[in-house]
């Protein structure tokens, strides 16, 4: 073709398809292999020769003269492209001419690939290493972990806690107990060893997993406490008993037991309240139990009964006994049904009361709780109304209505019985009494008497 005849050297097929403009030059300057594809002929540019070549080019490409004067035509798309003039500035690549060249692009690509590989390698090194096509997560380096205070306390206390399996009337139930001494005496609840009112066969499981049969030393239904004993066992570690007078609302506590057969279960909470008068199991054989209880929100469930309520130092401050049922239709909200579960309202017998009853059961086989020597009207509401006085020299009178005991409100006879039984024997208590319309403080000396949970004696 006519246009191709103007080239001094025959271009390669690829060059013939790329029509580089005459002003093209390599960014690195002239050199071997970097000559422009098209060169202008070194000949005089007289006007007739130039105009003649322009006319021939227009006839060859069928371009009107007025359009050819304004622009050039792409041989591939045949669309007009404006020619560069002396005023047109060439745009510099954003990263300089060297990076815009093929060599610069290659360098940038290599840098990006290497950076990606390094970043991916660091990520794998942080999360793990690939082994056999599988990512294995790395673990933290092994360090010596210092046991927490709670863990140390429990480690020392658990040997003094035992777990009970009771078979009575063909039914098996579970409970927990506290080892009192090296002679094998165990403190637990009366309803644990006699779930239906009749004592069953008891097997004790120690913290080591050893199992031994136990015999019943004595039990007291009125306080819901019982003492068992295992013999022929040595190396026992008794639990440490605390002082109920040191308990304060808000103190952290832990409960340890065998809920639903899960031995060694530990739950935690706080002391929610003190001196809660609770009457448990009024329909149980032998009558109800009266508790001057410690309330806690530590989870207590069936199987925790008889187990310890521990303070932060690991001393026993109570014996877990009952929980409040969430069943609004329950006739015994503080009963011992196995269908009930923790709702954060658990109650424990203060350890001072439990230890005093345990000592009596070990010594005599029965318990004589503290009493004020009166008979009460259980149908009266608004206080505990006295209907009879056992002692002639008692400061209490028939017709007196007790509204408080040591500042704790009394709403009925059951409240007063529970609070009195939570006091220490041979101690004194201050009762608030309504007498002839006046509210009087009355100091009463506590005596001991036989437990009678079926009567209205206090």
C-alpha cells in the first residue's frame, strides 16, 4: 500500500498493525532496539511535495479534505483523533516515567507479589502452621498458673464433704453431708436419711471415691438435722466449722453438694438475708421443721440438702436444707420435692444451731431445742398470740402478742417458733410484746425442752 511504501525498513507483522505517531520515543532515550517504528524521510519539505503526499493519502483513505486537515484517522477504527500540537503537554505517569515503562511495571508487580507472600506468611505464623494441607492453630506457651484463692480453699475443703445415697421403700435418693470429726460422724438433714419419714439404708461416698455404709446416730425432725457415722475408716479430714454470728448480708459464699447425682458440684453466691423464719415440710411424716435460716442465692438443688454453705475462707457457716419453689400452686413452697429446682432462693441452717443439735444427737441420740415456755395460737395472724405459759415466774402473760424477736418481725406462731429455735440455749432474747394496747420490750431467758414439732409450743 502507499502508506507502507514510505517506511525505510519493512516492519514486522505486529509493527504493521501498530501505527505509532511520529513523535513517539522510548522513555530511556534512543538505543539499540528502541528506534521509532516510523521515521520521517530526511528530505526537503517543499510545499508541492508535502501537498502532493497529503492529497494522495486523502484519496487512498477516502477522507474529505476538510476533515483531514483537522485530525488523523486510526486505521483500525477509522475514527478521528485530534493531533497533538505544540501547546499540548504530555501527561507524566503518576509514578514517573521509569515506573510507567514495561520494566517499571514488572518491578511494581514483583514488589506487590513479594509483599503479599510475606503478609500471608506472617498471618499463618500468627494463627498456626500448615501441616499436611491442614491449618493447625498455635497454642499459647505453657506457663505456670497460680491457683486462685477459691481453688485453694476448695482443694482443702472437699475432703471434709461426703455424698449420700439413701435407699428407702425401694426408692433411691441422694444428699450431701459434712464430716464432723475423725471418728466418722457426719452431719446432714433429717429428710435426707428419712425421705418418707422412715430412715433408709445409707451409703457414704468420700471425696476419694471410696464407699462405706453408714449407721444413723440420731435425728431431729423439728430442726431437720441428723447425724450418721461410718466406722473402720482412717485418715479422715473433718470440715472446719465457723461462727454464725460472723455472717453478714453480702458475704460471698459457696455451696457444695450432689445435685441430681452430680457429686462435687460447686456453686457460688452471696448471703442474701439472715434470720429468715422458714417452716418446711408441714405435710411430712413427723411434722414440720422450723428454721431460723440463712438465705443465699447460691444455686441449691435436690441433692444439695445436708451439704455445707461455705464462706470465702472455706469454713462451714450453714447446712443447706431447703429452697423456695417457683410453683405458685405448691402447698409446700419450702418442701423437699425432687421436681423443684433453684430459683436463687436457698436456705441453710446456721452452723451454730446445727452444731448444737449435732452435739446433742451424738451425746444422747435426741435434741432439746431452746424454748421460751409458752403455747401459741397458730390460727392468729398479726403476731404470735400466747395462750398458755409454762413457768409461773415467766415475764410473759397469757394474751400477750409477740410482734418481734430481737428486732425481727413476727407475723404468726410459726415465725416465733423458728426464731426461738435458732437462738442459743441458756441465752436471752428480747421480745416485743403487745399487752393491753402497749408495746413493751420483754427479756426472756431461754430454756431447753424436748422437741415437739407437732405442737404449738415455743
